[in-house]
């Protein structure tokens, strides 16, 4: 089972939930989407957990790397069918949980409540 954006829901509607395109994140200087290796994600819509000390910046696993701690994306290429992709990477621990996943639980609750996501049964 997976979730995807319902057909007919415009991508711009994702802004209501805090999503921005990968290009917008890259243009704002977020290193997780800057550079040639990330251009394929510039058309996707992304939302991240934000840094507690600098709430306008993405929370990364480490100051040295470009790995976000929590990432929610709508992958817009036809091969992905506008599916919802979630990725979590722990920092200084072996797990992520509790308040670190609030961005995920709150976003999913709001999107499901508003009826913009649908469940898709995966093919075997």
C-alpha cells in the first residue's frame, strides 16, 4: 500500500501544507537539493523537518552532510504517479521518533482529512 496525490489535485495545493518544489528549496540555499545530483528532484514537492534553532532552515543529520532528518515528497515524474515518498535519517541516535516525526504525522493527518491523498494498492 502507498499513498499518492489524488488525480485532479493541483500541485500548487501542496503549498497549503508547507511543501515547496525542489527548485524553490535549492534556490533558497538548502544543500539537500543543490547541485547536479539533485536536479531530478527539482520538480518534486518537498517538506522537511525544520531546525529547532533556525526554524527557517531544514534539519540535517549533521552540519557536514546534505541529508535531511525527515523528508516528505510528492514525486511528480510519471513513473512515480505522484506518490508520497517519506525518508528519515537518524542523527546522533539509532532512531527517529516522537516530536521528530510531528512534521510527518501532522502533514499526513491534514492531507488525509482534506481528501487530497488516496491509498493505492501496490501490485505484487
